[in-house]
């Protein structure tokens, strides 16, 4: 039953996710270990969800906040600090995942490009 439900949920996934982790890599020449960004998973089916929240304070301009939530297989491990590329945009995992039998939900932040 769970597999049937999970299959139904995963049919809703229209996006593809690439997961990048910072991992220690030893240089064979210098023998020094440095952290490098390594692609650990590519083209993982997923779904992005956006929620806009308008907040106001008395006497101030209304502020719009957007929450970005990733829906992905519960078997996919996304470590803290991992970068994700979804639909050409870069994100970073900002919250602990809510893991359910059929999927997991992770709050993301849009990664700001350094100018």
C-alpha cells in the first residue's frame, strides 16, 4: 500500500535536482586535503513548492516573504549545507527535513550569487 501511495506522490514530481556536497579531497601531488564541491546525485526527481506570506507592521511597508519547500524521495539524503540545483537555480538546505513514509519535505533558501 505504501509503495502504491509513494508511486502516486512521485508522479507529481516535475523537477530534477542535482545535489552538491562539500567533501574533503586529497590532492595526489601535494598530499593536502581541501574541501571541494562534489556532485553526489544528479537528475533526482523532485517538486518545488512556493508559499508567499505578506506581513505588515503598523506604520511600515508590507513585507513579502517566500518559503521554498522541496518534495523528494525519503530515501534521498541531503546533508546540512548541501547545495541543490533545481531548474537552473541554486538553493541551499536551510532546515531539517520532515520525513514521511512517502516523501520528505525540506525548506530551501535561494543561494545568493556573490558579486
